[in-house]
């Protein structure tokens, strides 16, 4: 069990270090998300799926949610 714990510890340390490196790249503006030019509302989710499946989408597709105050 101790050996398994040690391997898990090494892996979690590696992941933590990777996340820190990624965060630093984002802060410096050297890493930016790739987001498609089109965005869709949840009412148009079928169109968003069609866009994704068409192969025309570049990067991630944004779904916008509007919240109405009660």
C-alpha cells in the first residue's frame, strides 16, 4: 500500500506542477483558449450540435445562458 501511495503522490505532484505552469502561461498571455466565432443559446442547442458535427467549428463552441431576475 505504501508503494501505491508513493506513486499517487508523485503523480499528483506532477499534475500540480503542470497546472501551475499552464496558469503562468495564461497569465503571460502565451496560452489562450481556441473558441469558435459562433456562439449559441441553449434554445439553439440543436444548431450548436449541427455546427459541431459539420466540422466547420474551430475550437470550442460557446453556449450562452441568460438569467432573468425574478
